[in-house]
C-alpha cells in the first residue's frame, strides 16, 4: 500500500517526538548531514508547534510514523535576499521544513515517498512553487531534491553559525 501524507494531530506528538529523538541519536553516531542536534532541532517543541499551526504532516508505513515534514507558507527572512525568478505571494509558495525519516526506515524509499507526497499535496493546494533550504553539506537531501526537479537558487546564511551551520542552499520547484 502506498504511504499517505496525513496532517499530524495531538495524538501523534509522542511518536513524532520519539522519531526526532531517534533521528538525533542516529545522527550522533553517523555522519550528521543536516547538522541536527538532540534537544535543539528537531525537538518535541517543533512537533507541538507544527500540530498547533496545522503544518506538521506524517507519513505512515505499517501503522508507524516513518517520516514527517512541516509545510507552511512562511519563509525565512533570508529567502528575501535572493532572486527566485518569480514574484509570488506567500500563499502561492509552500515551504518545506524538517523533512525527516525515522532511522528504522532509512533506505526503504520513505524519503522518496515523502517528496512525492509533498509535491502531490502542493499541486492539490494549487501553489505555484515549492521552496526549501538545506544545509550546504547535506548531500543526501540535496540529491533527493534535485532528483525531484528542484533547482538551485542560491546560498544564504540563516543565522545558525553558532551550531556550525554556516551556509544553506536554497532550492525551488515550480509547479
């Protein structure tokens, strides 16, 4: 059965928080491509905010949450410093944040399923572009985004250099 993207609810918070903890523990023991840190980002508070703002989505496999993503129209201030090539309103753009796959599901196609579900969701919402930022050294995520037709726009500083994350690449997919 094909995984389906669902809006997260308060009932999902404990499982999403465990997913975030599992990811951060995994990244602490492996190459930490996104530069995420336990109890910093992503954390339960991010999931709670996503549920409260109705921007957190989950993808289930075998009744478990295998992946999550936050989708919203709000961009980071640094997004305004580059030329996106299109003059769109916030409602015409969906921004991808915190695309995450549970370590138990790495290599099983959940990242691809999440990306396909995000694109389908955005088409359904009739947005004109999907935008995102990714830490410049996160080569697995960059490869995934390029595979799904996202184009490189530019490099920005999102203000996370105190975490060792100096530059982020911006990508866009026009729908």
